[in-house]
C-alpha cells in the first residue's frame, strides 16, 4: 500500500513540485529559527547562532568562518522569504515544461524545472553575498546593534524613506508587474531546454530582485535577527506579488514607509 501511495504521489507532478518547494522553504525557516532563537547567552550559542549573535564590538574583525556563516544565514533568509511568493511561477513553469516535454519541444521536464528554480535562487544567493558585505560594513562602523538592527536613527529613517520612494518608481512597477503575471512572463520569455530554463530563471530572478531588493534592506532597520520583522516582510512581499490588491498595497506601503522614516528622523 505504501509503494502504491508513493507511486501515485510521483504521478501527480504538481504535488511533487509543491512538496519540494514547501520542504525547501521549511528547511530555510528552520535554519533561521535555529540561528536567531537561542538568544544572546554565549554559553548556549552554538552552530549558526554563535557568530551571528556576537555583539558587533566583538565581531569587528570578521574571520573567514564568520563571513561564511553570515553569508549562509543570509542565503537561508532569502530562500525562506522569497521562495513562497515565487512558488506560483515555479509551479506554472513546471506545468508548461511537462506539456512541452510531452510534445517533444524541450528536454526532460524535471531537469528543466530544477534549472529554472536554481537560477532564480542563485541570484538571491548572490544578493546574500552583497548583503553580508553590507552587514560587515555597518558593523565595522558600529552602526548595528547585537540583533543586527541599525542603532542610528538617520540611517534607519533614510532606509525607510528610500524603500518607500522606490515603491513608487516605474522600475518597481515594471518588475512587480512581471512578478504578478506568471503566464505573461512565460509567454514572453519562453526558451526550450535546460539552458533555456536556466536563462528564464535568471530573468525572473532579476525582475524579483528589482521588485524586492530594496525592501530586503529594511532588515537592517527591524533587525536581521528579528524573526517577527523577517516574517512581516515575507508576508508583505507575498501580498504585493500574489494578492489581487497587491499593486495598491505596494503604494500604500510606500506612504507608510516614508511617513515612518520621516517620523524616526524627526524624533
């Protein structure tokens, strides 16, 4: 009976892809919980949480191990935050790729699906490297607290205002439009084969970075180690990409961010 159930699951390709996406997202969130959830007790710190939870004054001179673990934590954070809102695009691509395979127009669908998703995540992992460098720079200047949030009101307010104003730019609108229209994106960018899937994944990743990278910098405002802040940003990204009112939500958030930044600077 178990073998029959597994065979049925494998035949249901959509469910198999969905389970893979959910598993990867869950593992990324578990890594974040393990990294941020042990507190600041140096005796209790271990693994991921030890280097990232050290006070900035003790980590000004980063070792190679500190750099690596900080980068890995950022990479897990980007997977945890961005993969949920990208899942509809991946699922639709998987369905189209399987149909193209049946018609003999492309390579094996599983390889193409993996290439598409991997290229998308590769760009966010590259962004993680840049974010790690930004964290190093801010720590070196003494601008971050122990929870990796800005301790400088002008910096926090400036990031909030910059993110709010970016929400209103044509570039943000164009990138958000591509992220909100999976079918239109696939029709405009379709390429056959594994290499074509990789190129499509990169294209989608670039649009997604154009849509959300500035919002990710707000992690330095609320705290890179603040799980509630991370979850809130994840939820908002999902709303503006997937909800019917997402475009209006993006503009409403712009007003809140600018107002919040101005208030923070004025205080």
